[in-house]
C-alpha cells in the first residue's frame, strides 16, 4: 500500500472516533476557563467567520459548542477595541483573522489600535495563551527585511494557496490532541492548504505539510510546518493552518487538534515543545517566495 493510501486510511480511522472531547484536558484549577475568539477580517473574509445577520459565524458556533462540551466559555467578537482593555479575564485568546487589523474593513467593525496590538503581544509574552487558525498567519504581514512582531510571535507567515484538494499531513509529535488519535503516521483530507514562510527557528512542529503529491506550483517546495507550538516569552502559542472549510470545523481530527492546542495554551496540560523544526522540516526555511 502506498504511503498516501496509508495516510488516507488513518484519516478514515480518525473520522470514526466517537469519544469527545478528544484532545482536551481539564486544568487542576476548578475555575472555568474563558477564551476570547477574535474573527475580524480586513480584505477577504472567510465563509467560516462570516456572520449572517443577527447570528454567529459557523466557526464561532462550532468553537462555542466545543467549549460547552469541554467545559470552557467562548466570547466571540469582531471588535478590535477589546484589546485596548484588560485581557486578564481570558485564559486564552484565539484568532481567525486576516489583513492589517488596525485598518478599516468592509464590514465596518472597529479596528484594533496600535496600542491594542502591542497590548496583545505583551499579554502573550507575559503568559497569556494564544491559539490561531488558518488565516491568522495572513494577518499583519512583514515588510521586506523586517518580520512583523505579530508574525514573530505566531511563528510563521502566509504566502499563498492553491486549489482545494486532498493532501496528507504527517504527525510529527505526540502533542495533546495529535498523540491521542491512533494515527501512526498521519492523516489525509480535503482542505485549502496554505504555503508559508518565515518560520521561527524554535517551532515545535506537530503536523507537517507533505507536498509530494500536491497539485499546484506553489507546493513545489520541500515539506513545511502546517501546525505547531512555541513559547513566546512565558506565553504558549499554538497555530494550525487548518480551518478554511466548514466541514473541517466539524472534523473530529481538527477538533481534537484544536482542543489539544487550547488545553496546552491555557496551561491545563504540560508538554515539552522543544524545537524540532530543523529535524522534521529541515528545508522549510530554505525555500523563498
């Protein structure tokens, strides 16, 4: 059986999981955790964060439901002014954002101020958990020769993507969520796959984007990180490029990975996120856009 077929079989096994919430670990402190989920988009707005009139977006509903079942609360907002206030009430901040969040958007939602952006970075460095999905790496792009402080905190930066397709991810870590699925090698499913750059040299890579069978010129490059964790000062940062499609948000594998990221970022569970980027994706930063 070819490696790609093995990965597809692993995906089918993961989709058959019924236990929930896989990946989640409650903290020793009985205090109920709280997550701020920020989904402001400057420029293109993904369908999973688009709010119908008077309601929450698809991803906001799913994440809120995940929190209810796992035992944490989710506050959803597109109002960038929240970062001018005190962030102490939140155990983790989650982003599904795009563009320069200090600029106006088409939906006329209040932008983040420069002070608010710095407040966010300072809060994470001081120990606030940070979880980011998909287009969060397409936010606050770097200038030539200068990596934006937000990108430096996140650990990688969006370049482009090709057509949606089935592709394989190699599981390179026993990180919470990834280590509990019974997938010995990896997983394969249909998604819009990002290609990225400016990877931090201290990434703990959890999922590797396997490019060998992918269609599209932007994927003609060595394998690179898709999902990772890193420390930013005292703060725990988790990012996955997954989450473009509505069905990905209901995928048990995605939910397990996300809940593992939240549990670790909030400090509910410890895991050694020693850098492994040079071992599992040794040529990721040798590629240039």
